């Protein structure tokens, strides 16, 4: 099966993804990827109140590029999930510990528990309590 991508109006054979496909990239190449919503994990993330942040192009071993899409939780901004071609990773900014998985069902199970625990922790630490 051949892989094509449309870059600046030209079809280029054999390229899965390309940094040129990122719109308005910053100095690190990160930016908006117009097809991030087509990813199989996108709807699961939206259902758990995660919003798309940016895409980072990653050089693949075969010379092509893969896209790493980053999503942040709407209320807990330091909770991030990265999705790539065949999997996902979740964690908290500034911490090395990450949880990894390969299916939308595994991501849904993880986020159900994670968001529930994180929300409870936020409620327990609410400084407005006791006012």
C-alpha cells in the first residue's frame, strides 16, 4: 500500500507525515496539525474534557515523519496526553512518570479513573472550603 500526503498542493509518495504539514510552526516545529481530529484517540480525549494543544513532528526510523499530538485537560492544565500513530501516553507536566497504552478502550479506562481521582483531589484541596 502506498502512502501519500498533500504538501503545498503536491502529492508526495512514501511520506507518512511531514513537518511542512504543521501550520504556523514555532521554532521547535510544533504547531497546528489540521488532521488531529481524525486520530482514533481524539474522541475519547474530548469526552474526558481534554482539548488539542499542538502537534510535534517526530523523525521516524524509516526517514519519514510521525506526528505526536498533545492534549491538555481543560481544568487541570498540567495533565497532558500525547497520542501518536499507534498509541498514547499520559502524565503530568514536570514529572517523568507516564502511563502508556495502545487502544482507545485502554485510554478511556485510564482517563475515567485518572480524571475522577484528580477531580476529587482538587475538591479536597479547595481553599474555599471552611470559609
